[in-house]
């Protein structure tokens, strides 16, 4: 009898969509023959055809969390494309200049570890005002404090805001569109069936302070956990 009640509760939680999501997710990224135009709007045919990720969750627990966020991924011979849809009602993006500390305000964040060995991974952030922070690491958080920030991802990234950043009126959110050249990551374009480890996060400035959500929750208070990055499988079509 003892096991019955918790199992029932777990089922109820799943039914209500409130069960923490702690498994490492897998996303099947289909190659596109019609590359998205990087303008911050995810209305391109490539995005219409791309599946949405699971909804992002609390990075420490995997529980449902705001801002409501989903992402999509596609690719072609040259670049990896990632689109974020973030329902953020309080937009703060005052920082400007290359490699500003965007994680202290609102931004989307991508970490990529192509071979999944936890070494030589890359971090790219894009703010709602198209500012970019990009760096690379030799191993987890090495070199301190922010990796090799002189690294240039050659990111093409744009965002479109539904609302107005940096005022007190309520916002509806933003979309962010990122195109990362494979060449900047020092790797060849993926082959059919290849799997990379990719982390997707949203850093979120709130009235009550800074928060964040993730696609694959690291389950600790640190985003740099390559073993917890999500899995992206590349499909040729
Ligand atoms: Ca677009
Ligand atoms: Ca690596
Ligand atoms: Ca940089
Ligand atoms: Ca925010």
C-alpha cells in the first residue's frame, strides 16, 4: 500500500503539468534548405517546420517556471540556428558593448559542447537589444572568471521585443534568433545522426531580482554543467 499514494500523486502531478522535468532532453534538429533570415522574427518557414523544445524549467529543480520559454533549432551547411520565444513581462537590457555582462539582465544564452567531452565548450549570450557576449572555455569555468572572452563566435543575432525595454510598463516578451557558424566552433558541419551537447538558458531580470530558466536543468546553482547539457541530434531532413 505504501507505494501507491506517492505514485498516484506523481501521476496527478504529470497530469497537471507540475512534475519537475529532470531528465536530459533530446531535440531532433532537422536541416533546412531554406535558412532563416536573422532579423529577430521567428516567422521564417524554417522555424514553422522546426519542433519546439520542452518548456524551459527552474534550473535547480526542473519545476515549471517563468518566463514561459521555448526554443527551436535548425541548421544548414554553414550554421547552427537557434530561435527563442520568451514571454517576459519585465524587460531590462541597458548594457552595451561587446562582451558586456549580459547575464546580469535579460538575455538568452547558448552553451555548446560539440563533442560532449565537457572540455572546449562555448558560451554565447544575446540580449533583447542585440548585444553579444561570447566566450569559450578549456574546461568547466576555466579560465576564470569568464573564459576566453576575446573569442569571437561570429554570431549573427537579432531580437524582436514585444514591449519596451527599460521602462516600467509591462511587456509581453521577445524573440531571439541566433546563427552560429560551425567554423567559429572549430568543427565541421554535423553529419546525419551526430549528437552534440547544447545548453539553452534565459537569464531573467525581475522586479524582485535576477532569475533564470533552462531547457535542460543543471539541478544545481551553476549553469556550467556540461554533463547536464541537453542533447541535440542532427537529422539531414
Ligand atoms: Ca527570422
Ligand atoms: Ca568539447
Ligand atoms: Ca567575445
Ligand atoms: Ca525580465
